[in-house]
C-alpha cells in the first residue's frame, strides 16, 4: 500500500500563501500595530481603535496603567486616558462579557443583547436572581428611585471582609443583574463601575431589533477573522468566546458565500481565512511591501497575546501572566509586558509605575532565547520604555 502526502489546504487562487512572519504582520496590521502612529491621537482615534479590535478587555491591575488604557497606548502612543471614560459615558461604548469583561462598540450591542436573551432561555445561569427576589427588588427599587449606584454606595452589614471572592450581597446582586442585562454600566468613576437600569442607558433599544442567534454567531465569526488578520479555525472561538463546536463548518460556509477568503500559512496544515477587508494588506505583506516597524510594550491582556496557543504558533512566544502565581514560583515577574519589536515578540519586561515619586521602575527584563540584543533593538526598546514612562507621568526610568 502506498501513502500519498497530505494535500495542502485549498485557497483562493488569487491570494498568495503567507509565511509565519507574514501572518504575524497581517495580525499586526489588522490590530493597528504594523507601524507607529504618525499623528497625535484624538478621541475619535480611541473609538476607531476599539472598533478595529472589536473588544477591549478590562482588568483592574494597576502596577502600570490598567490594561484597557495600556492596550490603547500601545497603538496610539501618547493620548488622554479620560477619552475612554468619556466614550463610555457618552454611549459610544458599552460593557459586557465578550472575550472577557470588555468595552465594546455600541453598534455591536444588538449582538450581545441576543446572547443575553439566549442565556436567559430555559437556563439556570441566572438562578441567583430567581432565588433572591427580595434582595433583587430592594436593589432595583433603589436604582429606579435614586438613580445610578456604585457598589461602594452600600455599607457592608454582615461583618465579613471585603475580599474580591467574598462580595457583599449588594455587589453580588449588582454583578448578577449586570450579567443578566437588567443593569448596564452607565459610566465609570475612578474605575468604579456605576450601574443604572438598561432602559435608561439604552432608552432607544427594543429586543425586537436583536438579530437571530445564527446571524449573531456569523457576524461575530466574521469580526473575529477581520480582527485576527489571518486565522485558522482553531483560533477563532477564543476571540469573542464563540462555541467551538461548528466553528470550522461556519467558516467554510462563510467562505463558500464569499464572505471570507481561503488562504494558507506556510508550516501550518490547517486551512486559513482572511476577511475581504484585509485582502489588500495581505497582498502587500505577501509581496514584502509592508513590513512591521513598531517597537512597543503590550499589556498581558492585549489581543496579540491573549490566545496563548496562537502566540506560540505564530511567534514561538510562550506567555503566561504570573500575577496569579505565588511570588516564589514566578519566572519573569508579577505583570510582565510582552515586547513587540518589528513584527516579533522578543521578550518581556516587568515594570511598576511609582506615580507619587514620578519613577517608572523596570524590575526585570528578559529577552527570548535566540533573540540577539542588537543596537536597533536596544535603542528602540529604550525609546519605547521612555515613551511609556512619560505617558504614565513617571518620567524617571530606573532599572535599565
């Protein structure tokens, strides 16, 4: 018996295949990290950047700027963080669960409202609300009559501590009602979420306008492929936490309809897909006419690295955030920032912004095995760290 070699995945005849470096470049192009910004950032740039990514993950750790602000800095450079808060308060953004807790473009609200409605159908995901009607009604009455609230507006009366895993009853009710779509984030103050009734935050919304669950998944799959630049089916569900089952078949159906383009990534056997919006960049990257030139620091919750399997496949970068690891077991540091240099993830840097002292401390710097610390890398990394420090209003850099 003879065995033939496996056939390479079919692709659009007019699209060239991509090298691994080309696939990385296309990801960076889709994410706004191919080239440094050429002009001072504006508030509209903040909104367009989030629309481009599709989701901006929220995290509270603040040893450097909190992640949503940091992700934007990596792409925009020096900008005013208050713009992000203003866009949320103005209704251009909303908060809900996507890849994780995220800030999302308001035009995508119908998709997430459909997901909420599906979760409420015959499921016990919001059983806590049904099991605590008195507490829920008391809290909602307070919001209806007194307006938007913060968790800190409620004084703990059960005598227990306020650790994050042991929320007070009102905080738990606020979070459950937020997850169920009864409450929404009206705005944030000092990063604290301010909750209000959905009908006051989105007074123009009708559930009759929510698309079907099938259309919702199609649109989120298309948005995932667009945000990833080029992707195989295995990387798509993680972006917006779509169901893994049926994802490959959905991408094939979208490609059959011409909504996606088939291509190949050299060295990866699975079929790859490109959104038509990225076709021009893909062709330029394949031709070598667009090369990444950005050197910057990334948040641990940046879309470039939040899928660890994808980061390993495209960059050979094995990254795990260690803030949840006991200090004695950390290899690199509490909140290491991946280093992006001209299309490659070349290392990680553990930093802390001492805001009162005006000091940006580099606690450790680790360059990946096999990466040479060239003069170009050294110069551009130093410049990136100093730009980051200046944006933090901590201009004195120590440890480098």
